[in-house]
């Protein structure tokens, strides 16, 4: 389960940001996760709750924002939606796709008190 490692990485960023802002508590975190990223949302929430316990981000609300997958289709010469890896271009059916969005996971915003 790599969600534990992701949660620990997230907590590190959140704690650093809280320290930089001299915040006593982190109340909410907005996290962007690509729909193509191999991240189990429920597992990530569970892991983050576990690693943040007792710290500055204990009890913080975790808002997950889905970033839709997109790819560049060579034959179409344009950006197309991609629901999952291995799917064909929804326009022309080609598999000559280069994923351009949807695999990332990043913290967009943190609310502190
Ligand atoms: Zn295409």
C-alpha cells in the first residue's frame, strides 16, 4: 500500500507550510489527484489520519479534487480526454497517445489557524 508513503510525504509538506506560517493548526487541505494516478482515495484518507494524529494537522479536513486525465493524440493533433491508461483516443480510436495530465498528486492549498 503506497498510500502510506504518499500520506507521509503530504504531511511533510503540510507541516513545513504550517511552520513557515507560524500556524498552530492546519484546518483544511485541498489535494489534487489525477484520475489516472494510482491512488486509492479512501486508503489515502485513512493513512493521512493515522500519520497526522497528534500533530499540527490532526483533524484537518481533507478535500480531494479530481484532476481529469488527458492525453495528446498524435493522429488528431490535439488534446483529448483519457479515462484510463490503455484506452484509445475517444475521437479517432488511435493508441498513439501521450499522457499530459491526470497522473499527478499535489497539494493545492492549505488552510491554517
Ligand atoms: Zn485521436
